[in-house]
């Protein structure tokens, strides 16, 4: 079975300013975002492995935004995030700077 990626990758340059595509609430901002991605089943073993093996730094820096209508947008590979969990953003609001974290 090959890895599955159902996202849309947009070409940018490191340092580019990343803005929100829609309004919503920031659910995650950083490397600890997995619980907000819609996993099926228990992800505790996965999270425990990341913690035990000190693998958090291998993950991309991510922002997850919930629009309140059943959709979430995930922005990945930031070099620096300027929003925090719980922030409410509008379309076009600045989220942070593009980078090469994780498997970029």
C-alpha cells in the first residue's frame, strides 16, 4: 500500500506570507495537530511513540482552521506561525511564514 495524500499542494517560496483561505477558529498551531485531522480509531499509540522517541521535531509545523461548518483547512510546513490555538481568523488573515518543516 502506498502512502495516501489527499491534500492540495501549492507552490510557494520559503519566507512567503501564508494567509487564511477562510474564516474560522485555529484548532492547532505547531507540531501537535494530529487529534484535529479526523483520524479513525485510537491515535494514542502513535502519539506515545512520537513522545517516547522524541520525534516531534520530524513533523511539519502546521495550522489547522475549523470553519464551523464541518470543514477544516490544514496549512503545513511553516517556518514560523503567528497564530495560536483558539484564535479566530478571517479570510486573508496572516497565519505565518512558509518553510520546509517535516517532509517538505
